[in-house]
C-alpha cells in the first residue's frame, strides 16, 4: 500500500509540472508538445530527462531559455546549438552551470546570433524550442541529449535566467 501511495504522489508531482501552452497563429508550424517544460518545473524535468531518458525518447518537448552555440569546426567537430538556463552545480545536465538541451533543426536554420566571450546572459536571445527528444553517442562518449527536427521562436519576453 505504501508503495502505491508513493507512486501516486510521484505521478501527481510530475503531472503538476506539465504546462498547457496556447498557440499563436505565428506558431502554426510548431508541433504540439507532449511535454512543456515550465519555468517552475525546469530543474525537475532536466533531472528526469537525464535520469530516465527512455521515458522521453520520441516525445515532443517544448522548452524556453537562452540561445547559444558552440562552434567546434576549428577542432574538426561540428556546431552545437543549445537552449539553456543557468543551473546550480548539482544539475546533472549542467556543465559549467549551463542547464539545457542541444537542438537541431530540419532546415539547418538557427537564430542570428554568435556568442562572444564578453557577452552577458542578457545578450543571448531568449527562445522557445520544440522538437523530438533523442539521445546519441559520439564514438565512445555519451549519451548526449538533443531535440531533433526542432522549430524555434525568438521571444521578446524573457523568463528566469537562473533555475
């Protein structure tokens, strides 16, 4: 009985973090999200995505945060695109306090912004990204988590930078 009550409480807690978003006409091409990562549930979802990725693979995830990219082409790599917020060091998806997800678009188009070393958080565009959650490996390293075939929208209203 105690186990059933515990499971029920976990399910209620998880469901309380699912937001219901409203679509604007400009978002007509944005797929409907299975999971909307809300500001209040941001860290909880990021922790759960990492701990239980198989629960989310193939689901459409929507997330908001700052936009940045990491260009590793000079080192023989590729360019990685991210939506993120600043997390605390205990966040399993937070290297250097960056707590977020990589994303790729089907048309290979991304926000018009290239980060510079002197940029502050306010310099990074605030975006909403919706895509299919997946994991991948690069050689022996991984898993890495990404939103594939993502769409994005640059927003004028910013949320909390730190979660």
